[in-house]
C-alpha cells in the first residue's frame, strides 16, 4: 500500500520535477500537473504528481501524518524522541517501559 504525503517541488525540468518530503528528494512525472514551479506543494503517488495542493491543504495533511505516525501530538507539538522510537501504538502507554 502506498500513502501519499505532501511534498514540496524543489526543481523542475522537461516534465520531471524533484520533490522533497521528510528530507528525502525523489523524481516525479509532471504529466498530470504540467504547470508546476519550484515551491509548489503536491501529492505524489508511484512516481507521478497526482495533484497540486495549496499551502493550507499541505499543512493540514502534514499535521495529520505527524499525528498518525506518532511524530506529533494532536496540537502539533513534537513528541519526545523516546516516544517516537517506541512507535505510535506504544508511545505514552504504561507498558512502554515495563517490558510487558
């Protein structure tokens, strides 16, 4: 299963763009969104830009991914590194440090 996360366009050349998400840069086809420019927010699936996002949409999706993956709390505050390493199902639970 592939999940689409918001990515930022960092370069554009001949129908291909490079997008950055989470510190990783990947190439993506612009076939479905040919008018992208550096700085645009997009959704990428299987190496193709599927949709251009506005900044509010990108921020909302990034917040949701942070909560789902246990990187932030519901208010958008970063979780402690120990909680992130434990994973979202264990983070903050009493069993996390008990070995149970």
